[in-house]
C-alpha cells in the first residue's frame, strides 16, 4: 500500500482524471470531499489554452463538479505568471491563441498588444490562425522577440478525431525561424511550479494525479514531484508495462485512490 498520508497538496489533471468528454468520472466528488475534510489544498492543471478560468468553472459545474475557477491553472495562467517574472507591466507582446490566452495576457493591461515591435511572441492553440498571424510572429521572433509556447501538445482529440494542437503551431514557427520556443505546459515543469506557488504548497508534500505518461507523469518527474497515474484516460496497462517512465503509484480510477487514502 502506498502512503498517501504524506501529501497535503494535490495537482490534478482534468480530462481523463476528473471527466471524459462531457461526463464526470466516478469518484470526483468523493475526492473533493476528502480534500475538504482533511484540509488538503489542490489545483487543477491543464495544458488547454482555449478557455478562461471562469469558463472552466462553468464547464465543470455543468457536469456537477464544483471547483472554483481560481483553483484551475491553465497553461495561459502559468504563462502569464512566468512572463511577469521576465518583464514589467506595459511590455509589448503578440499572441496566437484563443480567449483563454488573450484574457490571461491582456485582460488587465499588464501586457500591451503590439503587432509591430513585440518583445514576446506567445503561441497557443488557435482555431482561427491565419498566415498573416504567423508572418507577424515569425518576423518578430527573427527580430529578437522571445518565443513562448503555452504547451507542446501536437494533437488534440476532437469529435472528428485527432486534429493539430498547439505543438503543431509551434513546429511551424520553429521551422520558419530556427528558434526553439520556451514551453510552459506539461511535460515541462513551469506550469506545475506555478501551481505550487499559487497554493503556497511544499513540493515534497505535493502529489500530481494524471492519466498520461508523456505529459502528467513526465511533467511531475521534471518538476521533482511525486505522481499517481489513473487508468481512466489515455494511459493503458499495456502502455504502462512497456514504458521506462513510471509513476510512483497506479490506480484504476479515483474511487481506488479515495479508498486507499482512507476516504
């Protein structure tokens, strides 16, 4: 039996852990109730760069999952926190992305939208991306603007199958500029470090719960955090058996995790 009592903070992936598609997964509300009873702080961490925190809160509420938006750390939120350590208020920036990224960067005026001389080019998934946007971004990167990617996911599951993700857009600009982006989302550690800072948590007592070896578990390893894999999303027992990358503990789903935690 794995000793879960050492952890007082948890970072939860969302799709494949809390829900799948538009349906909540078993054990979600029991896990949240356990956190409440035991005073365990938590945050949801997602590479998704499309939605705002309020939009995520509404999406979860529609599934019967009550999680405040402030506890949802998206890759745009983590990107904004990172960039604040790199540049002062009023710094010009340009983005390729959707509402979640736009609001995180420009919603309160910290960064100034600028197509002419941006100091940062920030790229997330953008369903409306045009050649003109990539031209602006590519020229700015070649002129010295720092190239930031919200997440490296090359594909995105959709109703019609796997479609290009943010990582595919990063690859386009990488090819066009010969510049590697600094990536914020999993499996890089920056987003997980941002979530720990938001929670004021102790990394040694923080557990990452995810459903993917290549992002969640790899990200936890990169950030120096313990990890638990649930088999309700992408990872399968066969993939786990054949992987050199291993979590600290594996559960069939959240009910098994809650039961072992003494829920």
